[in-house]
């Protein structure tokens, strides 16, 4: 077995495992959504934990889907297909994906998007990024999340804003992760700010 074929086998195994995990998390998220849909005491600690588990399952599932998309792009068989789309429809699709979780947490979802605004994009890729940003905002916001879509310099700007506290000052002062290690006790890698900066 050559080194190249061995690398291919390992990467194929990893991608296959990611695919299986993604499918299992999708099933788990569906079960959790069903559990939250059952009428009950909204202040129950169990329901709050169920909502948090749903958030984590959806967030990890979105990450795994992005990994699979990046793999397909890297292997040159992602069917990249930019087309003109009505952005109000994309915004509503993304908001509907997180609506149940927002409703359970008592968070207001708003959208500011011109009804006739269009953009050229790969719908699935952009939908995934926006949905993941909404999930993140739902986790850290206090009461409100706003999805803003607007024309910008001949293109389009898509922003997700929340009324959370933002990064704490001590974290911002640490800078990015370059040259820093990891902390196994807290799970911190220092990459959160780095990824936010390059995104």
C-alpha cells in the first residue's frame, strides 16, 4: 500500500465517520424537537436542558455538514452552483430552522431584508453559514436576534446581530491563538477569536 493510498483510506474513513455522526445527530435533534413540542411546564429544568441539548445537537450537526462540504470542495466534486436567489426566502428559511428553539427560550427573532433583493450565491452553502450564525446568536443573546440582509457595493451583506454581552474584555486582550497552546482542563484552544477574525 502506497503512502497516498493510505492517506486516501484514512480520509475516506474519517469522512464516512463524520457522515454517520451527522446522520445520528440529525435523528437526535428531531427527537429533541418532538420532546419540546409536547405541552408542559416551560419553566421545568428538564425542558431547559432539552432545549440546550437541541441547540448543541443542531450546532454540531451544522459543523459536520460544513466539514463534509469542505471535503467535497477540496476533492473537487462539490457541485458549486451559484444562482440568483430571492434573499428574503433564504432569510425566512434560515429563521424557520431556529424558530422552535427561539420560541422555547423566549427569544425574539427579527428580520430586516428587502422583499425584492436578490443575490447570486450557492444557496445551500450560504444557508448553512447563516443558520449556524443564528444558532450561535441564540445561545449568547439576551432577548433578541436580528438577521439583516442588505445591498452592499454591488453585492449583498448578510449579518446576524444579538443583544448579548459579546466577548469578555480579558478574552479580547489575549488576542488570537497564534503561538498559544491549549487548555485541556477548560477545553479552550484559543481558536474561537481566530476563526471569528478570519471568517
